[in-house]
């Protein structure tokens, strides 16, 4: 296939327009994909040149056909039924039974799959509900499935799939809910009718709203959607999702999208290896203590209850029990206790435990008048109380106007809050006062990395090492970026240096440039070839990329 290229001017203007209108960030590594999509769309519209096509795109509504065709070309909608066993386990045995128990009186459920692609995920949810609820016909259930790709939505509405969509589906479920005709599997109409598909753009501000059914929800699934969106937009989406949910509602994102800082408003639970976020009162939302774990949870009944009075006579059902063992609290996370697997679900084995930041102290900082404002700001920041932290730092700077340390802390604060442009300005001010602070250069490297400026990030990491050759996280950052940009020799060199330097430290030693990542944890990540980049503040929000199969570019 002939290589298609865009010059820098055209690439940047289309990149910025697409990100502004859809939130989708198309990195430099997919520049040719964007170039081909733009030139094909330009040709099909009969535009004289790319400038004319850009103006046409700029004037067109985001839900217009020209945008639909472009989005189809630059997004990846590949998914499959019963994806991520740990997530399915959490839904089947914890979250859905929990919601069913809480709605026994009104018998209503409102569920939203945001970024549904070609429909496998919402249909999986519908099948799970049919397996769990023996009296499903007596319930009023909304399964709202949305996506920005109208072509994918049309495919989803048809409910017709090929064998590759069932690579994580057992043969009994497949034969029960699908009819095979040649190499096409058609979904049972009763399941298909449970799902409402519609267009929705997460980058817009039209949710929550009763007009598009995104309010008063019990569950939101937004998996493998946000990993290519800019951090500032993900923060906004997380905040909107929080507003969309009813009290005690749940949110689940993809395995590689579970960032503690972004979803700080939610209470976090580890359900057999799957991370789930629950909307709870603000006073409980940062971390859960032992006292707040004593609440209703749901116990799975593993013995199927066979119903013979409806059209699904032979399909296994699972009853809901209203008494159950409590969620245990481990390192500030609610963790589901181990439960035995029924024979027909033996493939859903619990996955490896993921590492999350430990719980901060529940004691708030001291009175501003009696303590050090800078230290108080640090305490607030660790509790993700960014407005209060910002006020402390700004007040402190009014007295100590030339404090490079506080400029640096402001950079970290704004970066952690997703305000990367502001973070960059504060970091540059810190360097104006102290140009040789390696941790400030490291923060700038992370900001550049988050902004997709990989070469600039590499340059900044190198500067950190020039100033401090033993700055371990800078070596780890270069290991990740060199591997990502196709330089295996340099990647291996910095991986070796990372292991060598980290091995010299106590496993419990917290690494400079991070909040709480230890040498031992970094060694584990590096030795297992774990190259997901460190979070913006170098915390323990890293995740394995082994299951990353995105719906987005």
C-alpha cells in the first residue's frame, strides 16, 4: 500500500480540530492513518484540496455524515462478547446482583454502555441479566448503548456477528442466544430488543440529561474508550459520569484506564481483580475504612434455578440473595472475598491483584493559622482536595514569592488535576528560579508525555539524567518511550539501568519524583516487561497493557 503523508501544518490543524470536536487524540504514531482518512474523505467529497476540506469539516456539525465517515476511518471499533473475564465476574456475581437487590421494590434498572462500538458489550450485559433474573419480564430495564461512530452503531443494531466475536464466549451461551447461518451468528431478538442504541459524543457537555437518558443511572460501563483521550477531557468525563449516577451507582472502565487520581470522587473496590468505582457520599468517597465496609453486599447463588414457564425454559438462572459476606478492606480498597467457581463458569478465574496507592490518613491538615501553608497544601493534595491545596500554595506564595519549591508543587497539583497547560507554566516558573532541579524537569517530561509530545518528553528525561544520573524514574521513562518509538537498543539499556539502580535501594524506599511508588514495585514492573508509563506524578497507577485492545485510535 502506498504511503500517504501529511505535512506538519495540515497534520496539526486536523489533529486539533478532531480533538476539539470529538476528544479523540491521534498520536504521531498514527499519523499515516489520519492522512489516509483525510485524503480519502477529501476525494470522496470532491474538495479541491485539503484546505477546502478542512473548512468544510470545520463548518459541518460533528454528527454530520462527513464527520461520521472520518470517525469511522480513524477509530478502531474491535471488541467481542464477554470481554475481560474479571469484569464479567464482577458484573455477574457482585454489581448486577447488588443493583437488583436495591431495586426489588421499583424493579427498574438504568444502565449505560458509553462507547459501545459494534454492540458486543451491551448485548453481553443483556445476556447476563437474562441469566441472573428469573423474572426479567417483570422488570423495566434500560440498557443505553452509545458511540460516536454511526457505522458501528448500525452494525450493532443488526445484531449479526462472526465467530471471532465469540472468542471468550462458552459454547452453551453462544448456542442459546444466537442462531447460526453459515458463518454468521444472529442474536436472539428478545436480547436485541433490550438495548437502545444511539449516537453520543462524550466530548460534548450534554450529559447528564433526561432528554438523552443519561441521568439517574445505576451503572455505567466505559471500557477501553478513554485511553487515547486527553487527560483534561477524561477528568471532565469522570466528573460527568459521577453526576449521571444515582447514589450507590457503579462505574467500570477498562483494565488499563483505572487511574486513582481521575476517579477520586468514587469509592474504589477490587472485585476479584476487576476495579469498580461506586458513587457514595462525599465524606466516604476518597477511601473506605473498616467501618464503612459493613454494608449490604450480594452473595451469588451458584446453583442454577431452572424456569420452565417462559420462552427461555432451558436457560440457567441465578437467584439473588440479600445476605452475604462483607467486602473486606485491604490497603484502602474494598476487596471481594474469594468465592468458589461453579463448573459452568470455571473459565472466569480471578486475575492478578492490581497495585493501587495506599490510603492517605483520614486526619485532615492542621488549621491554616497554626501550621505551615506549604505543608498543608501537600496534605490537601495527597487527599485530592485540589482547590484547598491550590489556595494554600497561592497564599504561601503571596508571602514567599520566590519559592521554586512551591512553584514545583503547583505544577504537580495542576498536572494531577489534568490542567496540563497550567502545570507546564508553573514548572517553567520553577525552573526560572532554579534551572537545575531535576524533579521539575522530570515533571515537565511527564507533562510532555501526556500531551503526546514524545520527542520532547525524551529530551526532558535525558536532561533529568544529565542533572542526576541516578534518577531512576527518568531511566524508566526513557525505557518506556524508546520501546514505544521503536528504539529497542536504547530501551533495553535504560531498562537495565532501571533494574540496576532500583536493586540498590530498599524495596520499601519511595522513589524521588513519585508520591508513593517504591523501588520494589518498580522492579516488579520492569522485570515483567511492564512498560505502561508512570502516572503524571509517578504514582502506582501503572497498569499492564496485556489486555489493552482499544476501541479508539
